[in-house]
C-alpha cells in the first residue's frame, strides 16, 4: 500500500516537473522569434497535413531538418509568351531544378504568393510573376495513376491469360481471386440494376471503374513510393470519373429516359407555363454525377487526413512539451493510425462498390423501357 | 441609437472569426445529421435481419448502399464547411 503510494507520488512529481520548462520555453520563444528564420520552425500541423494529402511537383519521401529526400518528376509546361523564353513554347525539365521551391529556372518558379501559392508561374524580364503557363506536368497524382495502371494491366492480362488457358477447367492462379469479384459485379450490380438484356455492353466500363477506384484507394493507404499517392482523394480525378459516368448515361439514354426528364407524367401545371418539373429533373441529371464525385473525394480525403493528423500528434506533443511527451504519445498515435487505416480499407471497398452500383443504376434508368 | 449599436457591433465583429465558428458548427451539425440517419437505417436493418435471417445478405447490401448515400450528403456539408475555413 505504501509502496504503490510512493510510486504514484514519484510519477506525479515527474509529470509536474515536465511542465516547468513550458513557462521558460514560452519566454524564450517570444525573445528568439525574430531570430528564427529557416531552422527550428515550430511545427505547423495544418500545413503538414495539407502538404501530405495534396498534389505536388515532386514525390517527397522524407525530410531530415533541411535535407529533403524526394523523387523528382518531369515538369511539362507550355508558355503562352514564348518571347520571354528565347522563343521556346514547350518546356520539359525535372522538378529537381526548382530545388524544392527555392530557386527559379528558365523564367519559371513555384510561386509563394497569395494568388498562385504552390503553382508554377512565369516570370517576366524584371522577375515579377505574370501568370501561369499551361501546366501538363507529371505530378505526384499523375505518377500514382501511372503506377496503378501498370498494376491493373499486369493483374488483368494475367487473369485473362489464365482464363483462356483454363477453358473448360476450374479457375486457377490469379484468376481464382478475381473471377468471383467479376461475377459479383456482373450478377449483383449490373444485372440487378440494368437488367438481363442491356447489361453486357456496360460491363467493361463498370469493371474498369470498380477496379480502378479500388486499386487506387488501396494504393493511397500504403505509404511507400510508388504507392502512397493520394489519387482518389483528388477532386480532379473523381470529377473525371463522374464525367465518364455522366457521359455514358447521356449517350446511352433512350427516348423513354429523355421523356421522363422533359415531359414527365405529372399534372400539366407543373410543366407549363413554367417548366418546374423539367428544371427539377435537369438539376437531378447534373447533381447525381456531382454527388458521386464529392462522395468518393471526401471519403478518401477524410481518411488520409485523419491518419496524417494522428501521426502529426506526435510532433505537436514534441513541440509543446518536449521529446519525452513525443515518445509517450507515439504508441497511442500509431495504434489509432493503424485502426483508422483498417477502417479505410473497409471504406475503400465500400466506396468503390457504391460508385459502381450508382453508375449501374443510372445506366439502368437511362436504358429502361416503359413499364 | 440603433444604428450606433449596429456600428459598434460591426466594428467588434470585423476581423472576428465568426465565419470560422459558423463553418465548424455546420460541420458538427452535418455529423449529427449523418449519425442519426445512419443509426435509424442500422436499427431497421437489425430488426429486419432478426425477423428473417435468410435475407441477411440482401439486407446487408441495401444497408451499405443507404449508409453510403446518406454519408455522401453529410460529406457534401463537410466539404462546404472546409471550403469556408480554408479558401
């Protein structure tokens, strides 16, 4: 009883003692704030999180104080003022020439101004920023897409080859893993939503959509390059996927589909003189792909941000209360991050399934006959 | 008198982070709404599975689809609030 009381008192005393340097630290911080420039910046959690989930011009792996280890990626620009660059329009160079945003190169620079923060801008002869060139660089997200495309091609060419060699026999090898998933998409998603007659012509698109989203979601969870690029958490990528769904729905809409939008079976005063119902239906046509885009984007971005926030807890505690607190919070932080990553695996499956299912439902509505 | 009060009020809130308070409140309300909605769906699914355990596969798929749709709307609100905070 006395022994536990003594142990408790010692632990209590030690934790109180840890708070004493805090007061001294605050005083020191105010004095030396003007002298601190590049080294020893206090940890900015918001910037850390946003940098880790956003797109970037090089693939950043690790930083040790001032040294950065990153994989440079090609920057491809088309300048609208070629006279500033010796008459050359197209520029291709590696992002290492920018030295992580600290130097200019050939009249271009990664801007740190309010308007163009983080983007590449052109400089005129005096060195002031005039605007952005047409930027079709291979950024981290694009490189991530290339990596996932390589993996997808490798997987499915293997599966197709196995299926061809196994004609009439039981499936084997990689085909064994993917055939149930493909059959699930065909039976439970396509046939249910689109119907027996029309589902086959949508199957390639639905399969590509499902596996693209699934593989990219999984790759975003593994932090080792070439895997850790946040592809589906980028609104441009999900916007393109939603646009594909919208395009396929619009192209394959039959007469009944358009009749339901422009001339639905409602009382006449909802259609004339003010076409209320057609306006509502048209906004629905625009909203449905838009919601598809936001759903996938927000789910994936939120998952990655939560994991990054839990990891950055370690650094926040270190900068607030010293290295001991940082070490203390690390097991908790890592445990929470692992839990959220596992949840993210489940969410990856669910989001790929829901995107594909809703696309199939829209295709079904576009090709349904009058019942 | 009223205009004097309003001017003082305007000067006090100018530069105050009242927009940020609004954004945070909006995100919290969206989370509450999503929680309540998905909770109701989950409760109905549990009851349905209890009544007819053979249909649990069907019910599970419908549960997941409905939960994803509701979550989509909630994420909509969260994205709007995040835009207010960071743009």
